[in-house]
């Protein structure tokens, strides 16, 4: 009986000693510490087939947000979630990743309560240069969105199909403008938030390019009007409608392309509802004379009027 009691007391003493050692190494004044978060870097890789990259654990944090010693890092477990797309080889401090096929791979790190994942984007080889078309965009707060397109080129300057590439769009100042489709698309829909200027950035693989974005409160400028001859004293103007014009248009006339232009009419001004009439007949003109016209799209409220269109011209019939 005494031997049995002695064995029980010995076991209890050993357990207490082991617990004291664990608490000494893995606790602080508030109690035990554990791995709550691990950060891996980079957070993603962009590779071509056959290319390699390296992902490592940057740091580990406990439940209080404090950084843990580096001796925790070797205990990270790495998993290749897409072995048909990438291969993975563990090395000191992280893993080496090799791309097999185009597509999207995934690497996951596990330690404690966290298991972050890093996507591996594998693009076709051959990309050398990218552009944004147009290089400068004007977006109206009254006219919805603008569209920018990605142009991809190989080493010979030949444009290549963007299929298979991951395209990432982002505006530098989201208080000025935002992108409606930030990933994967070969075009970006840019929507104005408030008047101002910002930059639109496109990232494809290791290539990055930016373009200017201007957001205006007024409507966008119309295209140049078409001018048709009706008689020796009249010309007909036809122009394309501008979305967000709101209340109508202002028309200007000159005897020379460079001006000066005089205001001759404001279709839609003073009406309760927006005018959809985009034609105007200018009368009382001189026979055999060439006239030049410009059009503004207007919102009679706070938006104001757009910039003037490029000039369109027409010539009245001779007075015979």
C-alpha cells in the first residue's frame, strides 16, 4: 500500500514539474501564449510555366498581437493545395514553388490557430510590355462610368491575347474614383466618386503601368455635330446624345473653325424634363457660306455644362 501511494505521489510530482517548465517557456504574466496569427510573404506569386518563387513566414503573433520568437517558425506546416498546377519543396525558412501549368495555384501555411494561404498566379510566357488604352480618361459624375482597356505586347511589340493572364486594376485614390471590376478582366470600368484627379493602375505579372483619370462634375463633351445643307439659308445640325446631359445642350456658331463662336441656341433649357432632341435647324444664314458649330452638353443644376465639342461644319446652298 505504501509503495502504491509513493508511486502516485511521484507521478503527481513529475506532472507538476513538466507543467511548470511549459508555463515558464510559453506563458507570460497573463497566462499561456499561443500562435494566433502568422504572416507569410509575399502574399502572392506571379510566375510563368517553369518559373520558381519563394514563400516564407515573416512573423508569428500571439493572442495579444505581440511577436513571438523566431524559434516558433520551424514548426510551420506547409501544404500544396494544387499539385497539378505547382510543385512545392520545403527549405529553411519557407518553401520553394515551381509553376507547372497556367492557372491558379495555392499554398497554405499552418501554425497554431492560423492557416493563411498564398495564391500562385501562373501566366503564359512571352509578356514584355503592357499599356492602358486610353492613357488619360475623363469620367463625368453625371455620365456613369468610363472604360479603360489593357493592351499586352510580346518582345517583338506584337499585341497578344490577354486570356490566361491575371489582370489587376486599382485606382490610387478611391475617394476620387473606383474600379467596378478590379481583377481578371481585360478592361476596367471606372466610376467617379467626386471631382478631382487620380491614377488608374494595371498590374499583369511583374509588369505595372498607370494612366491619368480626371473626374468632372459636368457632363462629358459631345462628339462633333454633323451639319447637313437644307437650303441657301438653313443648315441642320445632328449630334449624338450625351448620357447624363440632364437638361439639354448649348449650340455655338462661327464663320471660322478657330472662332470666335457665338451662342445661338439652348435646346432643352427651361424645360421641366431633359430633352432628347439632338437636332437643330439654323436659319437666316447667308447663301454659299460655310459655318462652323460646337455643342455643349448641359446640366442646368450644379453640374453645369461640358467642354465644347470639336467643331463640325457645313455650307449653305448658293443663292441662285
